[in-house]
C-alpha cells in the first residue's frame, strides 16, 4: 500500500485545460475531515480559467465527435484497466479527502470503474433506424449525434463514481467536457484526469477546473452560447437555480438532486433480510448518499422487533478515521453536517421519539457523529421531511398498506424507495404506486452501472447509467429522403 504522503505527491494540483496542467491566480486547501488537517493546496480557478476550459472543449469537439466509436471505446476500456491497477490508490485518496472507510472506498472504485467499462461497450452501439414512411412517399432516417460541449458538476460524497458516471457516457457519445468537482473533494477527479491522459485521451476532450468561486465560474460557463449540455448532481435548491440559468440558452440538462428515501417494512417481511438491507441502505457512505434510506416506515406489529435488531447492529459499529482497520463509521464531511444531524435528532426526541442509541457528537478532532437510532418518530418531526445525510436511522410506525404508501409518497422528492415484503402481489402494487425513479424491492443496495439511475418530482431530470445514460449526451436527428 502506498503511503499517504507519496500518494498526495502524485496527485496534480493544477487545472487541467487543453491537455495541459496549469496554475491559477490563487489556491485553496483540501482538508481531511477526520482531523481538519490540510492535505494539499490546489488551484483556485477564476472565471477566465473556466472560459479557457470551455474554449478547449469547443476546440476539441469536432475532432472528438468524428473519432471512430471503436477508438473512443478503447480509450474508455484502457482507462478502466488502469483504474483497476491503481484501485488501492484511488481508494486511499477518497478516504483521505472524504472520510469514508477504506472498504467502502474500494467498493466505490469497483462501482465507478464499471461506468468506464459499461460505456466503453455502449460507445459502439449507438444506433438509429431506417424505414419507409406510412404514405410510401419517402424514406425515414433517424440518427444520433453528440450533443456537443458539456459542463459536468459533481458532488463531494462519491468523488470517483459521480465523475465516471458523467464523464464516461459523454466521451462514449462523442462529447467533450468541462468538469467542476466539488471543492471539498476535488483530488480524486484530478487524479482521474491524469489517468485519462495516460489512457490516450486527446487534449481538450476532458478539462477540469477546481474552484472555490463556484457561482462565478459556473455561471459564466452556463451563460456561454457554445455550451450545449449541463449535468449536475447535488441539492434540489442548487439544481433549481441551475435549471433556471440553463433556460436562457435552452441547454440539455440532467439533474440528479435531493432525496428523502422511504424504507418500508411490512408485517410479512423477512426481518433478517430487512435489517441487513436497512443497515446497508442507511449507513453506506456514513449516510451521506442521496440514495440513503431516510424514513424507516415499519408496520406496527414488527416495529419494536425491527428497532431492537437494527440497534444491536448499530451498537457494534466502530467510529474512527477511515484508514483504520475495522472502522465502519468515518467522519461526516464537515462540522455543518454534524450540526444538521444533531439538530434533526434533537428535534425528533423533542417531539416524543425514543432515542435508542447514539444521538451525540463525538468529542475530539474531526467531524464525527455517533451512529444513531430513534424510534416512534411522529409525523411532525423534521427528520421525516428533511434529508438527513448522516448516520441516523429514524423509525415511524404504520398500520395499513395504504397508510405506508401515503407516508412514502408524502414528500416532494422521488429518487428511490425501498420495500421489504414476501407478498408478491403487494410487491407489484408497490412498484406501481411508489412515486420514485428507482425501487429496491427486498434489496438495500441497488445502484448498478447497467441500470438507469435517477428520480422523479424534485429529485431530478434524466437518467445516468444503463442504456438510457448515453442518450443524455445524444441528439436525435430525423432525415427525410423522397422515394
């Protein structure tokens, strides 16, 4: 295993524009959330730097679009192979800048790498159709073409997978990109850009701007009429603002926004599987995932037993720095995240919920919060309406199937729903009635590069991954030829 200092020395600290690494007029610090210590100082892009990155993407667009699909495919596959060779380095880097345990970071390398492999295969399968029109007077040709230069804004919680999930389909489709990673966790994206360079990606196809001047830099890129596509993963309020700004130039947009996932446990559920699913759905990534279960809606006949079993599991969790052996709960991303988790727990308890375990900040350096279970949460508690984004499992009882579905659907979000039942007919009803873009039926983890990821309502627009993912970066063209 490479040492932390040796790994950080390998990570570029500049902006990646037009195939060159360059400095900016200032820098900012990237910190370790387990201690608050500075890991490294990196370039802080200006508006001019953002424009230069778009210049490079625009200049490279025509040639990249004309590059044979097999060539694009091979570059993505070579990048996948390189990532597997360096999986330990990517895993350690994510743990250093984001805080998740190494085992979870390794899992993200596997998951993130799959987008490279999947879209390397999809690059050569972009297709259209040909046929005679119904009147018999002409021939119809439907073809797919790259959207053009794209601006990709990625979040801090999955710094590798969110980058590959956006970059891979864009490249497979023949689009060039400007990527702006979250300022809290930019190092993984910089290291990934270096890997793409080594995989043979032509200059200007991928450009990376790291910045603390997020609004200024992003606004300038979005306002530029040469941009054709905006993809964002983050909070709903920010996504709403970006959609409004993208309307001026009528940009193609993909938005993966907030979540408030219900986790339904019915009276006939296999409780062993439901408990294991609950732990996976809640505590993966320390609860800092848009797919994290937020509201555990459990039938009143099994609520007490379910709460006892999950509490026993949570009590066994070990808190610590993600690089330490046996750690399952690392730090939250910053102190603000700790404050939010604590506020929601205290509000729930104040409204009459029972605190079964945890419920406190962890003393000492770093932004740690205890893994927590609260049960009997009443409907007026904020924790049932606001996305927690932390290691807090909140249980609310229900009596009937209709009540459970009403509780599940009674929020403005619709990213993912989870449900555990052994009743096949009920399972089909849930698929039909749950208002979400994804459903985990008797499953606590469902993300897969080969499946379409995305939500409905205020959880977003468009899909990432699967057969649908590449079409977010393609325009459909219809051509008519007289018979």
